[in-house]
C-alpha cells in the first residue's frame, strides 16, 4: 500500500509542477502582450530624452572583486572613523550578540534532545527539570534577539549619518553642488545618490555583516562538535560542498550587481523627470504641455518597469538555483554526511538502539543547523552582489565630489578648440583685491565649450556703476558666473574683491525655508546676525521700509501659530508676489552692504518710483552696481556701460548725457 501511495504522490507532484510551469509561461506571454499594448497606447516609442548619465558609454562596474572590496573599505573607513568609536562598539556588540545567540542555539539543541528523551523514557522528574531549564533560557534568547535587532539598526543609522555628513561636506563645499550640475556631466541625480542609495548601501552592509557573521560562528561551533564526536569526514564533506556551491552561485549572480546599478540610475532618472515637471509647472501650463510631459514621464516609467521586470525574472531564476544548490542539495549532502559514521562497523554509535537514536537525534540536529548555516552563507552571496552595485554607486559620487573639489571636470563638449586655442578650464588666474573688478584677456566660454567672447578686458573701480546690455546669449550671465567663481577661468586674469564682498541678485530671487527675518539676512542665520552686532530687528525694519515692505510685519495672513512679525514661518515662494520677492532681494543687498552688487534684471517687476529709491540708497551706501537691464529709466544711475553684440564683440564706454537708443 505504501509504495502505491508514494508512487501516486510522486505522479501528482510532477503533474502539479508541469501545470504550474505551463501557467507561468501563459501568464508571462500575456504579460508581454499587455506591456506591448500599453507601450503602443502610451505612444512612447518616439519620445527621446537625455539624462546626463545616459551620455556615458559605461556606468560604474559592479562585481565582487578586489576593486569592490577596496571601495567598500574606503566607505567603511568613513562610516567607522576609528577602532575606539561608538560605531566600532556597536559592530562588536553585534558580533558578541551573534556569538551568544549561536551558543544559545547549541544549548537549545541539547536541551530539546534531553526533553524529548525524557518523554520517550517516561521519566517525569527529568522532564520537569529539563523543561524548567528550557523556560529559564527563553528570556535570555528573547533579550539577545532584540538587542541584535537594535544594535544592527543603530549601526546602520550611524553608518548612514557619517557617510551622509562626509558626502554633504564635500557636496556643499564652495560651489561644488553647482559645478556637479552645471560643469560636470558624470552625475545627473545627486539627490538620488545622497539619499536613497546611501540608505540602501548602509542597510545592505549591516544585513550582510549579520548574515555572514552568524553562519560563520555556527559553522565553527558545529564543525568542532561534529568533528569531536563523528570524526572529520562529515564536516569536511559539508565544507567542501560550501566552497563548491559558493563558487557556482557567485559566478551565476554576477549580473545582479550591474542590474542594481542600472535600477538605481533609472529610479533616479524617473524621480528627476517628475521633479522637472514640478519645477517648471508654470511654463508647462502656459504651453499646455501636459500631454507631452505625460508621454516623457511614462516613457521613463516604462524603462524602469521593463528593467525591474527583467531583474525580477532573473532573480526568480536565481532563487530557484539558490534553493536547489544552497538549501535542498545542502540538506541531501548533510543526510549523506551524517549517515557515514552510523553505517560504519565497530563504531561507538552502533552500541545500542537507544544510544544510536539519541546520537543521531543530537548530531542530526547539529548537522541540520550546520546545513542551514552553510545555506545562509551561500545565499549571503546574493546580498554581497547587490552590495557591490550599491557600493559602486556611492563610490561614484564620492569620486566625482573629490575631483570637483580638486578642480577636475569631465563634460562632453559641443565645440572643438583645436583651431582656437584659448587655454583650458582653470588655467586663468583669480586675484582678490578690494574695490576693483578687472578682466584682463579673459575669454567667456560656456560649459559646453561655446566661445562667446575670445578676450574680454575692462576695469571697474568702486563708485563706477556699470550697465550691462546686449541680446540674449551674448555673455552677460557668463560674465557674472565667472565673476562669482561659478565657472572656471580659461585664461587671462580676473581681479575682484573676495566672495563675501560681491553680492548677486537674479531676476527670480531665491526665498529660503524659514522666517521672514531669514529672507532678509540670507544666507546668514539669526545667530550670525546677532554675532555680527551691526544689525537688529529694528534696523531690519528700516530696510523693509526702504523697499516699501514694512507692511509685511503686520500683514494679517502672516500671523499664525508658527510665530509673529519677524519670526513668522511661511512658504515665501508662494506667499510673496514677484515684485515683493525682488524687493526682499534688494533689502538683502542693503543688509550685507557689499562693495559690488550684481543686479540681473532684478527690478523688472518693481515700479519705477520704488526702483529709483532703491538705486539711490545703493549710491548712498557706497554699493557699486553691475546692472543687467533694458529699462531706460536706469541710465541715470550708472556712469558706464558694457555692451555685447552676441557675435563676439563688446564695447565698454562712459555713458554720455546725450546717448540715444542706448542698448539697442
């Protein structure tokens, strides 16, 4: 009867497996048809776009090799700054907790065996005694498990904190954040790398540490015990299988690292495209470009989903192989290995049936634990391969930040300089000197390599207000970006005051997150304002009155639970109108009192009478102005003009009283 039932069960299992395989094949085929149908419905085939990282022929390599371990070591040096740090203490706490947990597991095997043996012998006093000892062990195991969870999570948080702070220190050092977006084309989504990728790297790192340390401890304990009692052949077979299975599965998993890199890049690309929609929502709304933007977003989303689907299919296949090789085959090898001493003649394990049963029960459980530990260690390779991909991503932004802080840029240029040698980025000189701005043979070159002016030479001293004019794309903004040290100087010499004595106001001023006071004193904080000592809230009130915004302190809808007057917190980008934001920006100039102020169409939304009063105050405060504007009303506030024609020529002259059609 038993053989018949076994044969029937085997046939049913095979039939079920075949049916399941057929169902998966049908669903996969239908899914592909559905995806193709959706692709046609979205009409994304003709949607093309370039995110900077797409321009690179190859992304960061992600394999488990010597380079990966070198990169991992560099990142862990940042996460764990020294051997006597709190981070190292938590790493040791995890190791200690895992050791205690392994010992508890070994003790539980013996205890459960004793409980089972006392039941089979019907020894009630021994059963009660062993059960009581087992109950005493349960609280210890519970505490150990939760301390392990806490220490693992705390280690992850500390790693993330240290790595994030290190990256942000480099990212926000000088103008590195600007250079990464405008002068370098290697990374398009620093937000993705600095947030999600760093978090996933730290989580993967701590999980891998736990998933490797515990199996290694278990293998060491159980190999020692099994070797002592069963001889060396049984553990040797298991360890040999570990090496074989590890090599095979690690080789098969190689594509996962590169898949992880591409997945994180596509996730960042999808987020970047969505953020562009939010940033440029007004312009898109005016053009009624919602359908076009929808197609672009869906195209990016389709690329992401296609890649995720391929990743999942590959991971499913690898999961089947992992289970076969790392789990079930390990159990089969374990059964074979543990059977060897029991089938040997004249073995101490064959003395009696009871002794043989107890030995097999104890050592069998140990062997099962050993097989599980080996299986977990083999499967930990999957996390190791994924960690390789995340390590490559985080190392990439670290290397780029290091290069940018050293003045090294990589960008795909549109123009070719072979026939027009004008130097290279950073070859020019910047000399700091008070009360003068001088350009001596400085070319205006865009990051893409377009030469706007081959050699620009002029000098402006304090008190010489200059009006800058010319058509769009002639080089006005390029001039100010070089002056502000945002763009490198290709050749020649730029003489200018130090950065703190130059102030730039764009046409669309930036409103920071914070109080009304923060908007006026930006980038200072309240503490810095108090420490400087030359301004109080009363002085700030006078500055607001100068730009006719004193009413903001009493405006009813700016009084809320977050504070009143200067301490009110609001979303100032939305609360203030365009003209009010421009006047707040002029109040910033009055607060900082720089030697030179660069005003880039920053009064275009301000009435002429308020504009006149603000320019007159700048003259009284000895603030020399560089103004970009086409308003004729501003001529009277300037003594010189710098006109660019957009064809590589320029003119720097004094403004004559009878000048007509100026700037046309």
